[in-house]
C-alpha cells in the first residue's frame, strides 16, 4: 500500500501501530508526523504573520533591497495566509465535532483550534478524508512560510535531534542558494540552536554518527 499523501511514494503500512485503519487511503509514518509538526507550528506562524503586519501602516515600499519584503504585497500575502489558516482549522474542527459528536472548541482561535485537532489527530488521519486533511494543513503552513520568508523558502532536514531523549527531527528553513538564516536551526519538539552554538551542534551530530557506526561494527 502506497502513502496517499500528495507527492509521497513511500509505503504506508500501518500494521506496526497494532491496528488496521478503518478506511483507505493510508498515510505513511513520516507524512503523519509532518502533519503533526505543522499543526503544532501553526499558532507560531499565525503570530509571526500578525507581527509582520504591525509596521505595514508606515512602511510604504514594496521591497527593501537586501532586506525583508515589506509593503502592500507582503500585507496581502500575510493576511491571506492568516485567513486561510483560520478557515481550514475551523472547518476541520467543525467536522470533528459533528462526526464524533463532541463539543466544539470554546474559541475560534488558531491556538485553541490546533490543540483541538491535535487531540483528534489519529482519528482525522484514519478518517476517509485523512489525505485531504493532511494536504490542507501542510498547505496553509507552507503558505504562511512563503508569505513571511518568500517563495524560495525550503525546509531542510538535518537529522535526529541531538538532545538526549528527544525523538524530534532537526531542520533548517532556508532559501534556494542562500545561507541558513540565524536561529533557523531547530527541532520540531522545540529545541533551537543560535549561530553561536552551531559548531557545538555539528560536532554533536558527527559524534552521534560515529557512535552509531561503532555500535553497528560491534
């Protein structure tokens, strides 16, 4: 069985979870994890969009050379990202409440809606609309990132988090052909590494790789 997420061709064998999904399509473990990570990240992206709009009343230029995009073009993209994010989260929260016969979130706010959907995440991903839910959550997260950082922004996975006991994945957000921006090396469980700690981080990553190779040899 192939994962039903758009653009994914990995196998989506759910037997390792000890249960069979009630309906097709299935989603692979990595795609399920990406939805969870983006869902946890949406409140932060929403807040960043809100902050990006604060100076818009006095910034008149559309783009500052060599700096962050500003002006009407940014405003429109950020406002659209915020609106679409809220609409998608509210729509899926309404479906959960209706189909599962549970109470709706008390407030129609991004933070509350995300926490609500996270509580019902397994049900949503095993639902017959699970692939659509996954695609929409990833889409609104990517839309917000593009509005904030530009269309060339990409997520580059660096490997497993080096913090002891953390099962998260480290990644960097950067643009095509650009250097990784400061403070953008982070873990999807919340750990971050500022530029002053990058040498330490990469040293620990190399040590982990060496340790794993030694264990394999033994």
